[in-house]
C-alpha cells in the first residue's frame, strides 16, 4: 500500500468543540498506532479531506511521524476552496498551520461551496488516489458523516484489493484507560 486515505468523524460529531479537549490526544495515539506499521511496510502518502476533526488530527500525527519517517508525505484534498471560512479564528489558524506543513494541498473545485457535488467529486478522487482507508467510525455511536465513506470503502474492499482499516471508539477508550491506569500508579 502506497497511499492511504485517513478520515472519520468531524469534531462536533464527537462532542469536541475546542482543540484542548481531553479525547484528542487519545484519538491521535490510536491514529499513530495504526499508521506506524503501515509506514514501516512502505506507506508513502497519507491523504485526507482536511475537515475539522479526525482529518486534521491525522494530519498532525503524520507531521509528527515525518520526523522519524522523512519519506512519508501528507496530502490534503478539500472539496472546495474556503472550507474554513466560517470556522472560528482559532480553528482557522490551526487549519492554516496544518496545511502549511502538507506536502500537497488542493481543492477539487476551485470555487467556494456550490453544492453536494463537490463532496462527491472529492470523495471519488480520494478513493481513486488511495490504495486503502483508515476510518474512525463506530457502528454503535451516532452514524455521522463517515457513514457514506465507510459504505463506499467497504464496497471497494469487497470488489478489489482496496485496504480497509477501521478505528472504533472502544480502541480509543482502551488507550485512555491504559494511560489513566499508569497515571494513578
């Protein structure tokens, strides 16, 4: 696998409304734990839609991993330009910092939001450009935005050798429990 699409829930779908939320480090650790073996097996690119949430946390993880794995590259491919325009200033600044560290940044549509077709076109491109997906999605939680990506990824996985990796909430909870157990001993 050379290129992996990484995506999942938006921050608000997880009840996360600021960058200091206690769950973010655990989500990032789960992402890193899944990415490192793939990088060591030859993964070259991580691509993401760059939405605020799992996408951007994955970008931060990749940027950290690039210190140890300098051959790893990060691509952010958005549906349209200005996706961050309505975000709070803190989130916009965080986003701009992250995209500045990407090896590739672009939008499928070089115009502001015009309709759902831009998201369909983005997703189609991301699937076409990737060999597999790492998705944070939990069937037992609220469905949220990753539901449609998951359906498409599972279909590709069943029809071809498209890789499918999924992170569940339980995995993140286990990381949190493990760390908290050591904090109290």
